[in-house]
């Protein structure tokens, strides 16, 4: 931890380092990993970020005003893991909702946390807290909360099996955390098991498509910065109700996302996601964490839409409520 810069005094940039093991921007520590024919690092294979699901999104309040020690970070992660694994659903009579899956459905239930350098996924802003939403975004969130089951169109896009967005594909989630990378000198394809989303990302200097063409996960373009693959996405489809870190949030057409993939060693891929969406958030924010190579992981069909009773059941339940 001695080489890890303080969150308290770090400049608010994506260059804030997590630890001495994290490569500087545009660099990679690993020089012996497999290479593509163009000499760039080969990212082919299965990568899994379930280990990072033990890390809180935001910097814990208990560390406010100081840097935690490595022992404190390890204790935080272990305590969080133990608490989640010990949780038991006691039936709908004692629940705020109708219940969820048992713990063994979740990836983190089967994984013990390992020593982690970061006490939070967020590295920007420097205080490790998500920026406030804009007044416009807060009003949108309130509207969709109030009108969630008025129609299928007001339901969250992941619940409708349409898209979880870039966040839902790339960030740690409850299960299906394996990502399959198909990597050539000209493209990288990231296939997510969750809702079977495939991101097809060209590598090169081709310009983005016309601003009039918007897409669920934006229009991505990748380039190499030293040994780091940088993916820049624009032209996002405007979406009112979509999953976001810590909350649901609108996705606007002004969103600009930059991702960085850096091989630390043959089995560790460091990932950064920086979001600038001025119509949704009052400041940009960045998360960073590691993927681990896991070529033994098997992806299965995630038949989200087939037999998805959440939409008709939710809407019919709301119609029944309206008749009372």
C-alpha cells in the first residue's frame, strides 16, 4: 500500500492508480504474454471479474479522511463476503419484496475473496463516491419509479431482456460474470453470458458513424495506446430506465465512455471504465478492477426473453392494483 497514491490528495483524473501493480496509462507490465500478428497483446480467451464483486462500489465511510491499511481492506472485503453469504431469505411475510434466488445462485457465493488493493471500484472522483445526478436525471428516475409498471416501455431495459448497457456487460454482477474475448488485429468481440450481449469493436482509425445513428451500447472504436487497448464509445441510444452503478439511471445521447484494457500478466487483465454523461451526472466517474483469465469457464445460453414472466406478471399485477 505504500506505493498507492492517497485518494485524499490525488488529482481527479483517470490516471489515479490503484496500486503499484496497476500499469500507468498507455503501458502494460506484462511483456511475455501471447501476441497477435501485429505484435499487440492477445486478449483471446475467457475473462472473469467475479473476484471484484467483493469490492464495494464506493469508498466506505469508515475510511473517510484517511487511507486504509491493507489489513483493513482485506478485512472489509472478507466481512462483506461473509455477511452476504450468511444472509437468508425468511419468506415474503418478512420481506420488502417477493423474494429472490437463494445464495447458491450467485457467483460470489462460491468464491472466497482474495487480497485486493482497492477498497472501492470507484477511483474517480477522488473521494470514491458516485457524483450526484443532475436535476434532470433525478426527475427522470423519480418518473420511472412512479410509472415503472404503467407499460412495458417504462420498465427497466434489463428486466425486459433488451440490454443491460455497457455497465451491465462489463461490471461485476450477481452471476454470469464470464466474458469471452475474440481478438484479431482488426477487431475485438466481447461476448457476455448475461443476456448474451456481444460487443463488436473495430480497431483502427475509422471515424464514428453519424450522430443520427444511436445504439444501445454506443458506437465503439478501439485503438492501441502502448500496450493498452483503449475503446471509445459515442452515439448512445437515449434510454429512460436502465441499470447503473448504485442505482437506475437514464442513458443519454451525450454519453461518452472510454475503456482501457491492460494486461498486467498472462492471467490478469486490468480494466478501467470512465463515463462522462453531463445530462445524467454532475461530474465524470471512473471504476477500475481486474479480470482474471478463466478458460475453464463455460458459457451457456442465457435465454432471458424466452419464458421471461417478469414483464407480463409485473404489468398484470399493476393492473390488478389499479382495480382496487
